[in-house]
C-alpha cells in the first residue's frame, strides 16, 4: 500500500529516531487457516519520522484546517501539530485556517491565525476548536490559488470522510498544477466508524460523558414506579458510542443500534420486551443510537452541507411509540427522554484521548515533512500507519455483532433483540 510522495527527500531530519519506508503493518493480525481464500489484506506503511525530509524546515509554511462537527480533542490536535512542527522540525510559519474549508476561500474566509507558542499554550484545556469549523465543500480551484499565494507547502485536514475527500481533491489539483503540496489528513469522528482506525480521538471521552448521562437517566427511571428513561446517543451508521456507554454504565436494559434492524411490534419486538421488563422490574433504561430504526421513519431524502444523508430523529419517534404502546396496554409509565448529543462532543478530551490526539498529530507532521501526500493517519494493532485517502473514504467501520464489544452489551443488558 504505497503512499504518494512529492519527490526525493534531500534534507536531513532533526529527529533522533527514524522509521524506514519499508516497514509495514498488516491489516489483519489473526489468520484463520480454514477460511476461504481471497480475503484482501493490505500492508500499510508504518508512520513515524523519516531519516530525510522533502521540505527544508526553515523555508516551510504549513496550514491546519478543522472541518465538520465538533469532537473532543480538536484543540489538542492543533496544539500538538504546531508544537511538533515548531520545536521538532523548526518550521517557520504555521497558519490556522478559520471556519473549516470556507477559510481556504479568500472571498468567504476570515484571515487565518498565525499560530505561536503563546497562542496554543492552553487551548487543549477547552472543547471545540479555536480555528472554528463548518460543513460543506470549497471551490477547489480558489482554495489551491489561495494556498499557493500564501506559500503553503503542507496542509493538515482534520475531519471526517467529507473533509478527507476534500483534502484528496486539493492534493490532486495541486498535483495537476505542479505545486508541491503535502496534504495529510487526521481522521476525526466521534462515532469511531473510520476504517483502518482502531479508535478515533474523542470517542472514549464521548463514552465517558455518555455514561454520566446514563447514570442520571437510570436514577430517574429507578426512582419512580414503572419509570422508563430513553437516551439517544450519537452514532449515524455505527453503534460504537451506544455500545461503549452501555458497557461502561452496566445499568442499561436495551441498546438499539444501526447495525441491527429495529422491530417494534409483535411478541418478539422491542415494545413487548420492554413491557416484560416493566412488569418484572418496574423500571427500564433504553439507549438508542441516532441511526437506529431509520427504516421506520417517513424519510424525505436530503443531505447536509457535507453531503451526508440527513437522518430522521429516532428519539422523539421512539418516545411517542413507547407512550402509545403502554397507554394501549393500560400500563401507566413515567417516561423521561434525554438527548445529550451535543453535550458529549463539545467537552475537552480526557487523558487517554489527549494522548491519542498527540500521537495522531505528531505522526501527521512526520509524514508531511517527509513529503508524503494524499494520506490519512490510521491506527491498527497499536501502530500508526499511512492510509491512502481514497482507500480510507471507500469504506466504513461498523460494530462487529460477533465481536467482544457487542457480546459485552448483550451480557450487560440481557437483551435478546438481535
């Protein structure tokens, strides 16, 4: 799985420990000899500092852009990128483009920040992103014009699929023009659904915050007779947050995720199972991921500014169906509905995510300085890797229903809805 490079690396690296381009990390560690042949396996470049650089640090100017929704750790990534470039390599200028990809458009964008040690000194203590963010594309031609005019040699794109597709387009346009621009992506999604990334930064912070909400929701449900607490958590196409928070909480009775069809009616459906729980224990805690049960909702297909299909809101729909069902069954219940989605993504990163942010950022800086481009930093088997952008955006990671994560959910909840 070779990575595009801008040319011969001619400058000695100031890094004391370096990694060879020949070192590889396999996509799979566990092999089943009885499995059918033909399963594709990739060998990824190991990330890390290289012995020689493509860019002369003293003459290099870099830019950083953060796009899409918020995620714990964005400011940590910005700070660590700057510190590695500034102190680790001696890069003279690092610009922070403001407001997402809009900031690359000289007509729509605000003037970028010039990052300094004092500017980034304490930004990691706050959630959000000091650079601001937005959804939606940018005129690629205008953006590359702006990058060339500002003398940008390296652009770090921090965001999800849409952001990385945009980064790939910027890299291709710069390549077409003969401008040596290294575009290196850092994957950002709170949903933890990026292929070739074992864990995205911010995910564990989100799970920790969600578990706090579940504790409060369980208290609400447990404190009244026939109390039901319904909590909607983030997870458009994958149920990692819902599953992780369920296992962390150990108080959840039902976890509904996008990977499993949601059947409400019938003796084997969710509502009948919830009724049995209420009759037996007089309280219940239900977690639903935002992407679950979308086929049950009347949907007029539309997309957001980033091109993502807009989801219908499963939370109020499910709340209403639960209330209607128990009313028809003549069983009085007290239902409390919680939607902490934006709360859990806008907090500062916890300690583990802060470390992860630092590693992602520093490996991105190493790749860029070596002249590598058109890639995203991945994480497999506790090793950071270089993943071509077009491969990374071609697939999504979903919760493995046969894996230990989902088995832990079933053990914690006792549910049998799958």
